[in-house]
C-alpha cells in the first residue's frame, strides 16, 4: 500500500511542473516518469527497503516520497536544459574538405 502512496505523491508533485519552463528531458511526460520513479525509489529507501502494509501505513509515508520526486524533477530539468543548449551533431553531416 505504501507503494501506491509513493506513486500518488510523485504525481501530486508532478503537477507543479507547470510553473517552470518546459525544459524537462522527454517533455512533460518525461517529467511525469521522473517524478514517479524518484518518489517510489526514495520512498522505498526511506521506508527501510520494506513494503509497508495497509494497516501499518501512516501519513508520514507520503512525506517520505517528496525528496525523491523533487530531486528527480530537478535532475530531469537540468539534463533537458543541457540537451537543449548543446544539441548533438548529426552523424551524416560533414564539413567540406578544405583545399
């Protein structure tokens, strides 16, 4: 049950990405995936690598996922911004030889 809470907290924090420029790696869908994966991984680590059952769940489980989602969103944004500023060269395009 805690996994569902971590997942939902990642989605809740993803909604705040509308307030920043869309430079996320993979766009808004990439931000969604990053927030959810970051929240689940961090929440699972903070919970002590245990899956908390329905009857043992407390409100603090929701707060355990917040740092992971934020860190993942920030990393996705900076990586997307880096790719936007430094595009790759195309492999087929070559400069003409100098004479």
